[in-house]
C-alpha cells in the first residue's frame, strides 16, 4: 500500500478501494473469468469496429501502459511516464501521444493530468510551463529555460487541449 518517493509516502490509489494487496489479489482471482471474457470482448469489439486496422491494433497493443507506465496515488492524482526506466511523470516530450489512450479510456484522469501539468508555475518565470512534474512524483516540476523547449510545450498544450475538447466537450481549467 506504500508508494514512497524520497521520504514521502504518497500511497497507492488502489488503497482507496482495497485494504491491502492481498485483497486486490483475492478480488482478481475471484473475478478472473470475468476479466478474461471482458478483455476478449473488448478486443473483439475494437477489431470489428470501423476504425482503420492499424488504429485497432494500436489501441489494443498500447493499453499495456496503464499497468506499467502510470502513477496513481492515494490522493487520486494520476500521471503517466514514458517508461518505467524514465520516471518523468507528465513529460511533455511524450505526453501528447501517450495520453491518447488515457483520454479514450479514462477521460477524467486525462483531464486531471493535463490540468495538473498546467498548474505548476516557475516562480522566476511565471508564464513558463514545466517540462514534467517530477520523477515518480506529481508535485514540483522541472523547468527548461530554453525558448525552443517552451515553444514545443505550449504548442503541445494547445493540441492536447483542443483534442480533449473535441473528444469530451470539456475544456481544461484556465
């Protein structure tokens, strides 16, 4: 149930529903037939959709990131890393393309992550957006003062905000 970064225990999001990892395992074993049939049905529905074949395969194959590349803290904060070996959470270098699955399957988590990325401010340069929210953490923020980096981040913010609005009809808080 613990998720420690440095000396701080952030806790894991699953503890909001389960008392410990043994209860999670028991629940999984109790419902294993349902989970397998639900995933099989989800695969069938995606593969038989009118989406292009490459997109069907991408949606199915890229869903692994939810179990390997995400941080979901007890507080409800959620963030995605590029990979487990690159623990930078909400990193703009990969955020735009990696957040599509989150938007499609967990739109509230995508909105929360995007909003959180916009809330962190640089005390020295308030109009600057952070590059990422931290390593395995969702507080703080790393800043790169280079103009090129900021141009990329701001353009990705505009694209992500517009894409999310088209999908959900909701805008991120200003």
